[in-house]
């Protein structure tokens, strides 16, 4: 379980913390265009988040968590002019 926890702390909690603090700074930016966009947060996902292979339980579940985090975060931060997306 220690390995599982460590992978989650890095991949999920690390991503959430970076996004949190980046969004605080971005929200103070001047809009860069007429749509009032102030920045973009790009999270790194993986196909393994949807189709993990044998031996990838910890990694795959963290990428699934990133996938699940992306859309609600985009909805929350959109009102501040911050886009959020994930690439795999």
C-alpha cells in the first residue's frame, strides 16, 4: 500500500496542488483576449486511466482520478477565465 499511496500523492495530489496555486496566480492576470481568458491548466493523463494493463493498478487509478478531476475543475475555474484540460 505504501507504493500505491506514494503514486497517488505524486500524480493526483501533486497535480491538484499545482493547479490550485497556479489558478490563484492566473486569476489575477489581465485577460489575454476578448473572451477574458487568463490562462490554461494542462494536466497529464494517460490512456491507462481508461484501459490500464496488468501491474498498473496504482498508475491507472491515478490517471483515472486526473480524468475525473479535469471537467469539474474546468467548470469551477471557467468563471475566472481559466481553462482546464487533460492530454494523454
